């Protein structure tokens, strides 16, 4: 009888210990899950404003390199077409380099669209410059760029701006 009582007590003790183990592991998992959610919430609180700022900066960048805006901003800064072409391309490159780190906060597709827009604007400027004599007045290059923009159905930066705006809307 003593052996039977000892086995019964041992069996009950094992069941209690196992139950206690299950309760403690479940409780620990819930605590760790809450901590993970707290960390995610804190990260979102920090990162979301940075992401929004990145989208704002990229919209501003795309607006600034739109040929119309670029020409208006740099008008009168060169005496001939070659110098004006170099100024325009340098302006785009500097703006792009200034905003390069923003790609961390954007999707790969959005960043690729932005780079494509940059390349299209540079290509447009170079095509227009090829049709104008290097020593021609800078205004001639400006007119040629405007003509090419008008001939295109869409502005070079329009698609990239739309992609940036759509990505922001998906976040919210």
C-alpha cells in the first residue's frame, strides 16, 4: 500500500509540475509577444515620420527636376547651350545625390521609377542639346527642351510622382 501511495503522490506531483510548466510557458510566450508588439509600435512611431519625410522629399525632388521647373530655376545662368546643358545635368545630379539616402524608406519599384525619371530627364536634355549648336545662346537649348517636352505625351517625372503618391496611399 505504501508503494501505491508513493506512486500516486508522485504521479499527482508530476501532473501538477507539468501543468505548472504549461502555464508558465504560455505566460512567457504572451509576455514576449507583447514585448515584440511594443517594439514594433515604437519602431513604427519612429520610422513612419521618416518614411513620410522621404516620400515628401522625393516628390519635391521629382518636381524640381521636371524640365519646366528646372529651366525656370536655372534660366540666365549660362551664356551658351553647352554651358547650360552642363548646368542642367549638374543640377539634376546634385539633387539626386542629395536625396540618395531616401531610397532606404521607399520600395524598390518606387526607387526604380524615380531613377528612370532622372534618366529620362537627362536623356531629354541631351537629345535637345544634340539638336542645338554648342555655342548657340542658352535660350535656344531651353526652347528645344520645351519643344521636346510638348511633343511627349507625358512629362518624364509624371509616372514616378504617381508611383510615389500611390505608395504613400497604400501605407495609409
